[in-house]
């Protein structure tokens, strides 16, 4: 738990760099973000994991307005879209923790899939964590869904892993 | 074979349609007066907002779903046979039936109801529009008994297994499955806590971006269903689905797609109740045997995360890598305690027809009559993306004539069968013919 807290503090500090982002608890690159996520997952630290992903307020204020789904003609209430995403994210996260908690894994790298540019931010889809086990075996893990990048700061979009 | 273009001459004039659509509609309106669109043989009606009371859509119009269209609690939407509904790509048309609402879309073999994209033929693609979401009041195993939904939208689940969300019969749905947001794509048809009070028969979901059919708990039954060219799983369930299903056919394409069946009880807690335990009889999966278009869709059936299942009379072909897998202790518990029943089926094509988790049960007879060394009896037409043929050439060729089906319960839903697989061998009637279509664009 203390390692996660330390990482969170470091992430928060690095959030005070000249490139401002309204998102909290961000990282300056995908790898440190993934590192914080992986450590928290292995520790079962749900509070830290929640802070590393978009909150409802962040989604409403900074993400939702630029999503195509938010256009008035789509008639989609924010509450519907957020509720659906959040439910799936929570479910995915719990399943991931159940699967990985307590394992001895270290992050080697992160691979990101297609990038979609929205007004004000970019979503990098299908994040794959490349990890190494205590025995030295390297493997790919899906721990979160997409990552969002805003003004050079990175955060987890959701923990929905479409497996 | 009936194609959308046969039903709606001139849908290729989508630019004109789009122009007309853009001109017509203030968002607050629910049903706009029909407009004439050059190149389209029927007046176009744009639908937005919420449906209250009873609304009837008839086949002398084309209906365009603009944005999310809600069928509210207490409302009923009736759709006549032969009606074409186009989900508007620009606004991601989506039809959402709330708890207490009903959708009665009843087509016929010669006049199916078609939900499609409003994009020009040749330019349509997976994810052009949203799809159909049905919310009901049947039980599911999310703690609290309801799916999380805020405000008055999207809440599903309850305690009425006989709840009805309406009836769908002879319905095609294609090019749907857009995303609400990154990481959240829509299924072709999502059965969310839907009860068994309605009926779902002769339904095809084609070229969906995410799963074709997914059940989130509930008790809904389905019969004669086809999932073709899905961008993810073809049939998927979670949160405790306990319905019945007979005659399910899958066609996969290697450019995208995943499992033919991906089945969970509940991924958070594998033993939550009511446990997913559908009864499925007569299933055919034509997995893509080659990699001409990509490397996806290489595996067929996965039971996991605590689901139980009755899975009888199946034919699994193609699927280059894996035929069937049972994953996780809670899922295996359902086999060992006698709840899960699998048997009478043939798997031919995957490099590993049976995962190591399944082999012991086949070897010791717990899963009777599962064959992996005989041809399925399906022709190469099973793997043709534009016109898949699910029909075995004859009884004699069906698994070498070796396999008798296991008869389903005589409960008024299931039909007595003389064959394994979703479609009877020739010369019996191919129920997939006459109302389905497999356009690639």
C-alpha cells in the first residue's frame, strides 16, 4: 500500500509541471502510469486504482463535451453513458484484481493501440502491459482499456478490458 | 436471399437521405412528418427522443433513428413486417427499450424487418449506428438485483422472470455496434434483464462491431438466431442468464471477431446467484478456417467465470486454434456437480479441438458423444462470407452419420430434432434461407 501511495504522490507532484492538465493524479508518460496501475493492482489497492482513472467529474467536465456521443442530436444523457462505462470499468477492475493480486510481476513496457484525437485530448486504445514474472517469463497483460492523454499528462480512461 | 437493397430501392442515395434528415428535425420532436427523398421509394420518417403510448411503424415508410430513441416504461413500439429502419450514422441512432416498454417487431420470412445503416451500400461498416438495447425486469445476479444505471435510463433487472420486453421475429440487424465512448461499444442486441414473457425468433445480427448477441442476466429465450461476421463475440452472456436457446448459427470472419460463444456467470464473483445456466440445443459455428483477411476469430466456445450450461447437439467447424474450453474452478465445479451438461457434438477444424480442461470429461464419458475425428458434414459453403451455407449436405455426412441428437425437454419451447447442429441436413428446410443477408459493406 505504501508503494502505491508513494507512486501516487510522485504522480501528483509531476502533475505540477508547466503543462497544466485539469486531470488529477496523472503521469507524464504511459510507462509510469502503467507502473502505478500495476503496483496497485498487485496490491489490490482499489482506492489508488480509482484515482488513476477518470473520475465522474473529470469525465463530465473534460472528456464528455468532446465525445461524439455528447452531441445534442444523439440524445444520450451523460448519466447513461457514464453509468454504463463506470459499471463496466468497476467490474473489469475487480476481475483484474482477482486475477493478478499478489503475483510478482514487474512492468517491462506498454504497447498502445489506435489513437483517437478528440478536441482537447487523445485516447490511446487497447493498452497492453508487457510484464515479467519472478521467473523471468515475459507476457502481455490487459489491465486497463484505454489511456487518455491531455496536455502531455496521462491517465487511465477505464479498466474495461474487452477480452 | 433478401437484401436491404431489395427492400429499399435506392438507399444508395444516402447523401440525399442525409440531407433530408438534416433538414427535418428539431430534437424535441418525436416523430417528424414524412419527407420525400429523391431516390428512395418511400417517404422517410425521422424518429428522435422518447416514445410514449403506442406507436406503429408501417412498411410504407422508412424510419430513421436519430440519436438514442427510447421506448419508455408503459410504451409499445409495433413494427410491421417489411419495414426498414436505418440507424443514422451521424447521430448514432440507437433503439433503447426501457423497463416496462415493449418492442414488437414481427416480420415474416418474405418480409423481414431490417435494421441497417443509413450509409450507402458499399460504404457501410461495423459500428455505423448503435443497435438495440432491451431492458427488462427479470432476475440477474448483480448484487441488489439491478444493473447500475443512473437517472431514469438504462436500469435493468428485477424479480419477474416472466416479464416481457416484446417480441422480435424475422428481424435482421446489421452494421451496428458503435461506441458510446472509448472502451464502451454496443452489442447488436443487448438483452438486459429481459424476461421470458416475449419471444425472440428468426433474428440475424450481422457485421456488428462488438458482440452480436449478449444477455445480461434475465430469462429470455431465443430460437433460430444467426450471428455473422461479428467484430467481437457472436453469442455472449453474463450476470446469470437462465434462458433457453435452440438453433443458433455462427459465421465468423478473420478480419475481426473473437469467440463464437463467450459465457460468464459473473466476472466479479463467479458464484453469484442466480447462476447463469442456459439450455442450448442445436448449435453450429462456422469459424473462419483461413487468415486471408486477418488473424482474428480463431476460437469457438468458452465457458468461464462460473457459468453452468446445457450444451447439446453442436457442430463446430473452422476456428483455426481452439474448439472448446472450460475455464476456472467455479466453472469446472458446475461440471463436477452435474449441473453442466455437454454432449452430442462434433468439432472439426481447430488445431486443438478440445482444450485440456475439456478432454477428461470427453474421455470418461461425462460429456457423451463428443467427436473430434470426423468431418462435420458441412460443405465449404459454410465458410463463405457473402453467403454462408449452414446446412449439412445430408444426414449421412453429418458427423459421418454417427451422431444421434440428444432430445431437449418437452416443455413447449424446444422442438424435437433428428439432427445435430443449427440447421437440418438437406433436403429438409434451411430455415436461414429467404430472410437473411450477408452484405460485407
